């Protein structure tokens, strides 16, 4: 379990380097002198628990006393996810939401029983994998119900079956990323799915949110890897057929992938896996700029020569990353080298190839040839493997910055290659404008991390001074501006973070009113009482920090 | 338009070679002495047309007099598709179904208008692309309605837009395969989608049925190529967002791909396209048998070394193909070579690579190395390009065999590599048993034509003597036996032919009762009156030839 007030486990936090500190304060302004630490755990205020005693008894009958918890710590740990508004509320100790109880079912049958029971008793249900949602997906909203039960899936654990012929593996939905990879490694296999949340998120959560991993350009998004699903819904269980392809009508599997707990709870997932790569080679390159980088990435993917990891920082991210890397000799040497090769204002690429040695060699040659045609200067493997080593660490920096009074947030989108420059420019401008308009000028940076033949993702990160006492309103303003800009300029409201609560208000503009109604009709059939994850996906709740309804 | 009683255009028919004739009659028994030709067109009996005059007037207001047809020829041409029960009924001149009228709308707005009008007037609507469905998908069933209008989409024609940066192309749904490729060729592009029906089927039809083409192992199925759709439904229009990937909930696009006209009519499609290949190299290989061949194909696709066209005939198909190829010197030479190399009872592979010369060379080397490890003997490019040349011609043979009193039918499925041998054996046995049980022993052959990392397709073809006067009951018996065997042994009821009318009775066993209810809920929202393609997909009609309900 992650620490209650932030990301991951203690011991990974580091103060900012003096270079980074100076750069940041120079651009966003002076920060509060005193650190703003989280309140003590027992000072966190929660709404009163309202689980009716008769319901509690029935829940305990179903899962056993040991697997129903109502204590303060458990409620705090399951109240919200790990988005910016979540962290702000957690650290301040003022939560307007919390589950009345948390159940830890041990089997798919227990999950099904919980859903039937909650439907009968009028209790809202929030499915909870690793709790890493950054879009409000696990927030314990109760909707119109008198009580809300969070269903923590950690006991649905383990690799249930491996088919070494078809190269598929069936997991219980609650298995965490590292456990999934470890279990596969014993069979010489890998899933190859490494979202930034990898260490604390679950296989079921990945499928429920259409996750993409850092090597998804090579291995495919999680939605590309799902062969079959087992899903418990209030209306009954769905088990989709494990066939490689079918023309038997619209895909029911695709209707459940990305359903974010609003239709039911995924209990088992069968995924395509691969032999564990013998070689993993990660390298850095410096391109003249973001435009040259996107042209190179487009050429690569359309030529079938994209690396498995394909990450391109824009000029701003390149600059910020160097600042964050501190003042070590190696960073200074890199900065000097970039100046000498006239790439000081360039864009850094991380490229990674995984597989058999000969295959990696061959594919690397093809990639590098095209990168060079677009002005790439090789930076070697040290920077590549440094990125790999730190690939899951960025969220710890977020905790440190919050302690310094800094707003730090990320958001992501995707569009076609032909609109990528426009979307990059306009979303960046919208974030900048919204924050500058509140007197808190930001630094906004961005990278491409997933490439497709027809387009790519954009992942924005930005920092600004927190408006103390107005943190949620400040966030709401920038989120609204960014969401509107994304949809106005041909993007999707989310490439891999999911809809959750935070993107609900934009869903109708993304998929149309009729599209929303189709999803609503599906929900109505599977969850007639509407108990599943209220306020998420199709029936959005208002965002935190917005104008009062 | 295809000839009214069979496949394609006149001039492609050929009598069987004497070798083929002898082999066939030796195995399935003696055929009728006299040929059984189709009845004359004007002798075809149709149900009386029942379009109310007031409805006709409103339809004409909408599309114009020239674009509403009710004549005998047009009704016959649009009554059914090109499945075996369709051909039997057409040739006998006894159709129990026909549209009361056929509309030819010219714009998506006219399509939308037609659907609104028909919903208001209580007229069933059957969307019609090229009319090539082999599963009863375009049969003019009227369901509970007093009249049925077929909507022929041929006037929704042309390449509407090309994005040369994102490599996508937007087509009007009614454009035929050859016209689509010709339009793309002018831009140096290809879609690479070549189903056997290519010459007479439409882009919209491919998407509506989740089509797979003969090069889909390389280019991807049509469902892999769809970026966005425009669909007219009785409840309004849906336009999905053209982004390369999204995590914004379950995919509405996937709910419309494969909807087979039961939810609405696809009017426009945006697809991923590729540069036209400089080189197309097709080659034949002989493997020791089907088991060695499937092992080779599995290794190829799991190693990322599959060719773009990957076709593996089982021993029976290899033998039948050689017999059908006749007694030419080249066929005799091939047979002699196979005997000499101890592959006389082997399995023939057609492998095709498309792309830049160097890329083809490199990929071919990788493929051939693995094929050789599985005992492949190279047969050269002549057999490969002979297959390519004849790839769209098999349906003409069907017409010839029907004239000889021979039942010829195909059906297809897919499963995981670990169950492929079982499915191959059991479906073959089910077809054999059903036909043998009626006193008409068949020859059953099969090929793999689409490979995936986790499995492959199986495409069965079989011939038997027709039971004269009992043709539909004979077909029903084998279809039922095959469908039951497919689902009992881990297959999908259809890999690329779609559900249509013929697979409807198996859909609930494929996707579950709850899965069917989800699709029914979608249909109810988009088509509240239930006018769209009654009896297809989710609400199946009884099959032709079955026991009376």
C-alpha cells in the first residue's frame, strides 16, 4: 500500500537540486519559506461512516470479518486516488469523501456476491485496484446512495494460467505490476506493460482504464493485449471468448475494456505475453527540436522502424530535465556536449529496443538511420538507462514539490500526425494562459511517448506556484482550459489516464451525446440500480474546485 | 452488379478438368447426368410487393424518382446475398423474400432521411453494399413489418479525403474494392485489404462485417484499420473522433464496427493506409503436413517474421487443389516434384511479402529460415503468383459445381494455437458426419489464412452431392453440426464472414446471453422501432432449411 498522503513508499524522496530550484523559482516566482507538510494521519477529517448495521452483517457473512474494514486508516487509504486534487485534499486532511467500509473479497464469486448485495441494499460500489488513478477514478463518491463500499481487489492475486503455445496468460485482476512480471518471468515470459504507476497498479486496473505503458509503442497498449475478460456485474457475470479474432458482431470485450468500474468489476484477464527479451538497449539522442523529433518519429513508425520505447521531449522538457538532473559532473558534461553539437535548444529522444540480440541490433540500425536523417546526435546508453532506472520515480518529485507549495500536474492526449504541432501549441498555451491569468505563471513541458502509424500521444507536465487556499479552484481553471483546448484542436480528452471523474464533463464532446447514451444503455443493463462507481465515466460528477452547481 | 443468379460477371466460368471431375466423383459419388442451370430471370417467383403508395411517394420525395426502384430485376438482385442457401433459392427461382423497393441514396443526409422515414412508416431497412454476404446478411427479411426497403449504397462513392501525413483515407461507404484501390493508387497508397469478395464488395460492407483480407496477416484486419466512422441511425448520426488511440471509456467505434446494418448504416469510413508496395513477392512451399505447417506459422508470427500473406493448406486441400489445377504439364511437374521431395502428402504454403525491395528481401529471409526449420521445400514464385492471380476466382467454381448438382460451401472460424488441431479435426469430422449421415459423403478441406500471435483462422471448404429437392435441409444439417462443433471446441462462430442470418442462432453461445443483451440494448437505443436489418445479428431469424418453428 502506498503512503496515505502521497505516492509510493517512503525513502524515495529527494530535495530539488540547487540548479533546479533556481530555474524553477526564476520562472514561476518565489515559493513559501516554510515547507507545507501533510497533516498527521489521525487529524484527517472524514465524513461520518453511514453503513447500516444490517448491511455490515451481510457483508461480513459474505467475505468474513477479517475482510471488511471500517477503521480510519483504511478509509483514508481508500478515499481518493493520486491525482492532484486528491493529494491536495489528503495533505490538508480535509476529505469530503471516504468509503463507509472497504471489502477485500477473495474470489470472483465473492465479488459477484458483493455486487448483488450492494444492489439489493442500495450501496454504491467503488472498485479499487492499486488506487493510483490520477483522474478521480477511485474517489469514493456515493452518488444518490446512503452508503459507499470500496471493493479492494488485492486478494484476487496471482497468475492463474499460462498457455505457452498460444503465449497467453490469465491473471487475477488484483495482481500488481511487479508480481505479474515476476510470475511471468518464472515461465520465461513478459507482458511488457510498464505504465509510470507500474509498481503500485494492478492488471485489472490497467484493463479497466485502457492503460498504455512506456514500451507500448513496441508491445502495444493494454487494450491490444487483452484476449479475454471475466467481469462481475450486478446483472451477472460476463466471460468473453478467448479467440484471437472474431467477426461475431461488435466486440463485447471492447465494451468492457475501459469500463472503469462503472459497469462491473473485472475479476480475471487473459493477456498476450511474449518471451522475455534477452537484450534491452536504451539510448539517448538529441534532435534539433521538437518538430524534427516528431517528423523523425512519424517516419519511424510509418516505416515499421519504431523502437519499443519511443519518447521525445520537447525543447522545454529537455531543458527542465537537464535542470532537474542537477549539477553533477555528468549532467554538466552532457550540457556541454549538447552546446558543442548545437543541440543546446534541442529535443532529447529516448529510444529502447528489446528482444533477441540480433533482432535488437537489426532494429536499432533501422531506427538510428532514420533518426540521423532528422539530425539526431547520439548521446549513448548511459542517458537511456538512467531514464529507465528512474522511469517510475517522477511521482515522488510531485510530493516534494507539493511540500514546497508548487502545483505540479500532468495531462495527456493524442491526435493525428497532421494535427500534432497544433495540439502541442494550443494545449500548452491554454495551460499557460489559465495559470498566468491567475497570477501564477507556469513552466509547461511535454513529451511524445506513444507512436502509432496515424498519430501520437502528447504528455504535458507543468508547475506553478500554488494559490494557497485556492488550490482546487486553481486546478479546476487550468483543467477546464486544457480540456477545452484538447477537444477544440483534434485531441482525445485522455490517451491513457482514463475518464474517471476528472474527464467526465468532456466525454460527451469526445464521443457525442449519442455515444454517451450507448454507454449509458450498457450501464443500465449491467447495473440497473446505478451502484457501480457513481460519478465516473458516463454520469459525471462536478469536478473539485469548480463553481458551485 | 453481379449476375443475378451467381457470382460476379459472365466469362469467368470454366468446366472442371477431367482429373478434378474424376477425383470428385470418385469420392462423393456419381452426379446427375444433366446440368442444373438457373431458371430464366423472368421465371423467378417473388413475394408480392407491399410498399404502401403513400410511403412510396415520400421515398421518392427524398431520393428522387430515378433512385427508387421496384422492378422485378432490381428486386431479384437485392433479395439475397451469395451464400449457398441464397444461390440454391435464386437458381430454383423460388425466393421467399425480396425487398418491396430499393432506394439508392446519394448522400449521408439522404441515408439519414430514409432511416427516419422508414422508422416513422414502419418499414424494415436492409443496408446493401456489394451484396456479397455469404451468411444471409443482406437477405431482405421484413421481420414484423409490412414492407421492407433495401438501401443500396452504390451512390455513396469515392475517396473523400486523403491525409498524406497521418496516412489515412476517408471513403464513402459504397465504394467497391477495386475503385478504392484505384483511387488510393493515384496518391501512391494502398489499403491492402483483399477479401475474396474484393471485386464486388464495398468498404462500408467490410467494416460492417469485420472483414479480413487475404493479406491481413500483414496489413491487419479491417477492424485494425478503422480510425473513425460516420454512421446514420434511426436515432441520429454518430461520428467518431479520428484519434490514433484513446482511453476515453469503452470504444464506441468498436460498438459500430461489425454492427452489420442492425444498428444503422455506415456512410463514411476513415482508414489507415500505406505506401503502395514497390515489390510484391508470392511464393509456394511444401511442408511435411498440416501439423508441421501450423507449427511453422505459429513460430513465424510469434517471432515477428510472418509474411503479409500467410496461407497454409491442409493435406486434403493440397490434394484437391492439385486435382482442380487440372492435368497441365506444369501441374504434373509439380506433383512429380512433390513426390520426389517426399511431400506428396504434404501441405502447401503460400507466403507473400509486400514493401520496399530491401525490406521484402530481409523479411523473406527471416520467413524462409523458419519455414525450412519446419521441413519446407521451396516451390518458387510461379505457384505463388498463380495463387495471387486466381485469388478472387473460387466463387465462380461454386457456380459451376452447382450446375453439376454439387453442394459446395465454406465456413470459417479461429481459435488459439493450443486448440487449433482439435478444432481442425472436430469441425472437419462434424461436417463429414452430418453429410455422410444423409447419404452424401463429402470431401472436406481446410486452410489457415490469418495468423495472430495467439492463434489462427481455419477456413473449411467442402463438396458433396446435392440432395435434390432437399438442398436447404441438407445445408441446414451440416451448418448446425459445424456450428455446434466450433463452439464446443473453442472456436469463434465466424472469423471474418460475420453473423448475418446464418450465425445468429449461435451468437448467444459465443458472447453469452448477457453479451447479446448488451448489443440488444445498443440496438434499442439506436433503432428503437427495430427496423434495421431484422433477423440479423442480435435477433436471429430461423435458418433456411431448418425444422419448421
